[in-house]
């Protein structure tokens, strides 16, 4: 083995870091569940955070907790599907920090669990609007700020069901599969502008969104048994992947899906 030199030697003294201190991240759906954990993880890594969701009280409490620990946070209340809320989020980021380094499209819903022959068009539209069209609109609105500082990144929170088929998931699967193809398309289009986009596809977490499944006596056990690691993910384990995709350690990673799924997609 040759002696490390040049770039290799530099890694000995300056290993890849999260590199998020002083950066600004916008996290949608930050009022609870994975989004709340993401907010704490980014703030803990030194990033200022813009937190958005429809519920004001938990957002205010979370922002206060982050500030109490010496962090920097701002909130915008409203639906991520509302163009005025997206515009207000960008305006708040510009006014307070004047830059945006990372957008985490985390807000998501899974409002029905029905077989495909029972799904109505309105139900499909609802889930596609929140899980697919809204993240795309956030990406479009964030692009000028993301490219302004020469190296922004987007983390789109998908799901294993963006690629692994399961019954009673047609709307959710369509929305997450669509989100992953949108992510890859934008990654190709925006690479020359210095903006990276990646999907993060968790397996099952224990949140409000998945409680009906993971707490179900039979379905919960079945899901666990289909997970090679044999357990559901902790929110912090997924947030750690988002920190990697957001920061400089993933500077050559774009257009991918990171499966943080306990081994589902390896089967
Ligand atoms: N739980 C899982 O097992 C699992 C697995 C894979 C992927 N995921 C994905 O992870 C992400 C987070 O899910 P979660 O499990 O943390 O769900 P959750 O606990 O239900 O939280 C969802 C978050 O999204 C926000 N949200 C929902 N609709 C919104 C809207 N119209 N506008 C703005 N914010 C909205 C909610 O806030 P408000 O209600 O206050 O608006 C909440 O903060 C989702 O994209 C989900 O698909 C979850």
C-alpha cells in the first residue's frame, strides 16, 4: 500500500463532516413524526431551520426548544399544497437568512388503506397532490436560493413503497414512485446548476402515519418479519441518512434513492 498523499492525506486531518453548521434547511412536515426528528437533527448539526406544517402549536414548541438549545428556527404554518404557503416559506427564509442550502420534502400522507378497485379519483388526487405535486412545487420555488450559493441539495422523503409493491397502497405507491422519478429527472436537469437531489426511502417507522399498520397485531408482525433487520426504523436512524444526503459528504451523490429500509429491497 502506498503512503497517503494529497487528497488522501487531507482526509486524515479533515475527515468528511456533516458540514451543516451555518447552513439553512427547510423541513416540511416538521410538526411531528419523522419531520420533528429531522428538524432536531439538522438543528443539532448546526443548521438554521425553517419548519413548516399545518399545526402551529407543535411547530412553535419545536422552534422554542431548538432556540432553547442555542439553535436558530423559524416557522411557517399552512398546507404544503398551498402555493401561498410555499411562497411564504421562501420569503421567510430570504428575510431571515438570505440563503437556503437544503430542502427536505418530508410532509406526506397515507390517508387510505383500500384495495385498488375501491379507490376513488378524489382520494388518488389528494395523495398525489400532497406527496408528489407539493414536493415538486417546493423544489421549483427553492431552486433560485439553492443554486445561489453554488451547491444546494434536496432530500425527498419517499418510501420503500415507491418501489416495493404492497396491497392497499396504490395511491401512496404511485405518489412515492412518482416522487422518485421526479427526483431523478430534476437531478439530471439541475446538476449543471450545482443542485443535487436524492430520495430517501425508509422502511417502516412508528409514527402517526404508520401506527395503524405497525400497531396492528397481525400486520405489524408480518411487516417486522418481512424486514431482514427484524425491527422498525428509529426516526433518528432515518434522519442520519438525511444529514448525509444534505451535506458535503454526499457531494458526488445525486439522482439516487437511499433505501434506509432494514433490508426490504435487498430481498
Ligand atoms: N411512518 C412510516 O413508516 C414511513 C415510512 C416511509 C416513509 N415515510 C414518509 O416519511 C414522511 C413523514 O411521515 P411520518 O411517518 O413522520 O408521518 P406523520 O407522523 O403523519 O407526520 C406527517 C407530517 O407531515 C405534515 N403534513 C401532512 N400533510 C401536510 C400538508 N398538507 N401540509 C403540510 N404538512 C403536512 C404533518 O403536519 P400537520 O398535520 O401539522 O400538517 C406532519 O408534520 C412522509 O413523507 C412519509 O410518507 C413514513
